[in-house]
C-alpha cells in the first residue's frame, strides 16, 4: 500500500519532470533512448527556478484536500509558476479538458512540449483555465489580498491557500495585506510562502531572516508561523506541518507556512563551471544550448532521468499504477462564482473619425520631438529585466 509520503513523492516527481520536459524537449519525451540534438528545443523558454517548490506545495495541498474532508483551494501568486501548474493540469486531465490535444498519453505530452510556451493560447504563465489559477498570475502582489476576499465568500470547511513567492512578499500590496489578520479575523486563509531565496535576479529579504526573526515578523502582523525546509525535511515533515496548519486555520488561528528551499533544486548544480543551484541563474533554464552542446545535452538527460520517469508512466505515456493511485487521491477545488446572466444590449456610440485617427497615429514623430537625439536604426528600447527576460 502506498503511503501518503510516497504518493506526494510520485506527484512531485511527475509534475517536476513534466515541467522540465515542457521547457526543453520536443521529442523523446519519455526518454526511451538517449537524447539527441533533434529531441531538444533549439531555444528552450520558460521559468524553471520556482517549479520544483511550487510542484511540492501543489502535490501536498491536493493530497490533503482529497483526504481530510476540507476543500483546500490553491492560488498561485507568481505568474512564473505556470509551468508547474500546466504540468499538474496535464497529469490530472484538466488541461485536456481545456485543450483536447494535450491528452494524458505520450502523444499528448509530445504535443504539450512542442506547444510550450504558447500552450495553444493558454501561455506559459499561471492561467485561470486550470486549477490553482483563479488568481490570474503576472500581477505580483495581488494574490494574498485576493485570497482574503475569496475567503470572505467561502463556505464552511473551505480554506484558501495562496502560494506566494518571497519576492512577491516585498511588494507593497502583499506587505500591507498581512494586516488583514487584524481587519478580517477568522477568514480561512492559509498562506504558503515559497522562500527560495531570490526575487528574480536579486536575493530576497524574507529568505535572509533566520527562523526566530521570521517567526517574530509573522507574529507582529498577526500570524502564527510554521517553517519547513524542502526537500531536506522530507514529505512527512511537510505534511506534519501542513495538516495542523489547516486545522488551526479552520479554528480561526491565522497561520502561515514558510517553505524554505534552494532556487532550482533538483536541477543542475553547476553549468560550465558556474554555480546554478540556489542562484539567480536558476530563474530560467541553465541549459539553454542543450540542442547544440553535447555536454549540456548529457546534463539535461541526467537531470530528467533523476525523476525516474520509467516509474511514473506506462509504455504509452499514461500515468502508471502508483502515480494513477496518487492522482486518484487528490482534489483540486476551484473558486465558484455564479454564472452571469446575459448582459443587456447596449448602444455603442460610434466615435468620430478624428478621435480614431488620433488614437492610432504614428508615434515616431512625437518620439523624435521628445528625444532630439533619436536616430532611425540606432535606437534600442531596453526592458528593465533585459532582452532575455520576462
């Protein structure tokens, strides 16, 4: 009989494998043979660093929700966690319900890997089309206040579980929203803060606090803190913290679970002599040239093989018996809203042509007037996170 910790491990390995495969592979998605240049995307795209910790949290939330008689509704605050959400959606079949081409078999996984990051219009970030996506990702800082509002409308036996990044916690919106413990006492919100040490390219502040200071910080805002380190403490320890945290939340005691981990853990520790694990280099894939670089391709194969996909999937790419049993024991509740009725017909006034022309006028003359040194062909618009960024 599979234990709860074994089920959690199966779910975590499967989610994390599919997440990494989406980013890197276009063929040979079950590693039936050694990876060749044609199996790997020439330009892999996607955010890796948050995926293993997000998958860990989602696996435990779904398992506990499926066994304790309490609905745990996960909400992902970091838009970059979408790769883990999509992996979970493929495993559960929710993705196939939204996009039928992504069936729960080998061909469906091939289709998903080749489609990522577009994913047939869903995109690579957190999507409301799948469980854990009721708060639309990409709006850093809004998940915790959104969860507070959702909890106000929750019925009995339901807990809203926002999974927040440590960088997200440095936004003014999230920082202020912890005070809802005083303004909205008793609302069932159990926050999981994913302390992987970085807010994109710089160290995060919360992850730099020791356990005593972290507990004091939470207590000053009205929250009882629990802390667990993954994967070091293991699945049993995480469950042992999460289950009583749910009970405390239902009893009216505001609780936050701090989940410490290294950014990009279970991925490559170093690439080309540079440390990756636990650094900003793990934000996206550290193996960007695996299609053309044999050393990186061997590293990618070793990375993917470490999740032991042969134990997770059948020859046809369906979930194997152990993984299938683990998935059957999960629940993925969503926020439910009344279906809106048909909107009344409105008369749309046609705008004058002059306004239409003004809205769609060529901006270049204005740019040249505002920036006298602007020269055609010699100007580059630089986004704040770099050309290879978000």
